[in-house]
C-alpha cells in the first residue's frame, strides 16, 4: 500500500478531494488518449480491496458512489470487516472488489487523473511496465477496445516515440492519495456505525448542505492503528 500520513488522512481524509477527483475515462470503442503513468512499476500501482457504497445523491439526482477500504485480510474471518460481515443482510455492501486506481497525467487535458481498473488489468499494466523501463517518462497511448457496457472491454497500452521531457516530480498539481481521497479510509468503528445507520457518523458531506469536515481529534481517537497495520501487511 502507498505510504501516507495517518494525521493527514484524519485531517483531510475523504474530504480533501471530495467532488474534485478527476477520473480518466475513454467512453467509446477505439477511442485513444495519451498519458503518462504516474509510477514506474507495480509497487507504484498497488491493488485495493474495496466495498462500494452509495453516499448520497448529486444535485442532478444521481446516486453518488464511493469506495471504502475493506479491513479484512485475505482468508481472515468476515468479522474482521463490518461490511464483509453483512453478507447475509446486505450482499451488495459485503461485496469486495479488487481495484487498481492508477494515477495518470493526461497529456490531452494537462491534468492529473485517476484511472480505475479491475483485477484483469493488473497483468496488462505489469507487462507494460516491465517492458518499458522508466515508463512514467514515456508518452503512452491508451486505446479502448470494447463498446460501452461491454464487460470484455480491454485497454491497450502502447509506448510512443514522442518526447516531452516529462518528469513526475515536476508536476505542480496535487496527486490524490488513493487511500483517503479516492478510497474512503474508515476505521472498524466507523464502518460498524455505517452498517447500523446507513451513513457515516456526522458525515453530511455528500448532501447539498455542503462539506462538513470531521473533527480531527475525534477522528484520531476512533482510529485503531494496530488493526490497520495488520491489514497493510497483507498487501
Ligand atoms: Zn470488507
């Protein structure tokens, strides 16, 4: 898992990039884009085991979904994670997804974006990185192969000869933390509260009333670092 400061996650947590996370998407079959991967090997692109929740509705009336980090180690009993433990009552909530959240620099829009991919993309990305040393400096062509809604959609990654002197360290934009910004990073107690109330305690950030930041002291006291560290070791 990527390194991040617990203090930072507590203070800013999911709210830091709330509503501002910019996702990389190709919508049509054969559509292409040019990107830099913001990492060089699979250590920079860890997978995440996540649950999906509906956290509210957008102003347009659409459900807003977020991912929440699963607390359970592979093979551990479901009681390790309050969402996993809901299997019988709430199969949707208990479902665990293996995801990649790949930070990319989109050359076409000059923006840092997050590219969400499923488990099947691990091999494609690992192969591409291993064949292209210092891959972050290469302008990579991405091509979507598959129509909207086609579950067999794949993405091709191709190195180009284009030279743009790109260096990751020269990016001025903040890169979202995957755990905390993109994937909600909740404690056991916070997730347990969600199971019982269908919302996170004190979390009104997704309603139209605006963003409410949690009190950082309160958040810290609810943390269970020992449990979290054991989860980190798993990945
Ligand atoms: Zn879980």
